[in-house]
C-alpha cells in the first residue's frame, strides 16, 4: 500500500489501535509479515487467506496475496485465528513484481 494511504497513529488515535490488548493494535506490530488468517463465515465455516499483512485498521485488515499481488480487505471481527511467520517473507525469485515491505 502506498505510504500516504496508511493509517497513521497519534495521541488522538483510538485505544483499539494503540493498546496491544486489542486485536488491531496487536496485529499492527506485524505489518509486513507473512500471515495466514482464518475467518469464520456463518456459524461453522472457516476459510483462510495467506499474504503479507499490509494494513490494520480499527475494523479491518488488508493483506497482499502472494499469488497475484492483489490487496484483500477483510473484516477484523470475523477473524478466528492468525498465523504469523517468524521470518519475513522473501520471494525466492528475481523480478518479483510487488514490493516486499
């Protein structure tokens, strides 16, 4: 995502974005990391999405899909599980068309 489009925090930012006891603030620590996020759809259907965590807002996350480079915007309230890669994702081929954060 372009830097000017990112959420910038300041002293007036909501506590949900600044205090790590809340999911958005916790996830913001891992922007740029490879993640697998599982979402609950309906009452018992889990679907997952994999990509680079690009942005976290008060009610949403944005991930860049690895296969296509497309941005995926998702509702933070349907998240059930998040797997965060310990090592930063680095494509293993040259001329990767999308910037790695």
